[in-house]
């Protein structure tokens, strides 16, 4: 269930990145929503990394450590 949720968020993040365009006005609603989504995804992936580091260990927790996996 956890991995499915992460994959869903990754796919949704990629769709949001594809929707970004330099031609969008910075004041448009679409650009504002995309900016908010960018912060949401950054926070989500940061929290995911922190949780994995807490559970698996960073480096010195054996073969399944976060940096060795």
C-alpha cells in the first residue's frame, strides 16, 4: 500500500511538471496551482525520505540502509 501511494504521487508529480510552461503568466490561476503543487510534492518527498531514514537507518545500519539500498 505504501509503495502504491508513493508511485501514485510520483506519477501525479510528473503530470504536474509536464503541465508547467514558460508561456504561462505568473499571475494565472494555473501557475499559482502548479506552484502550490511544487511545494506540496517537495514536502511530501522530503517527509518520505526522513521516514525511510528513520526506519532503515542512513548508512551504517546494514545492507538495507537508506544510502545502500
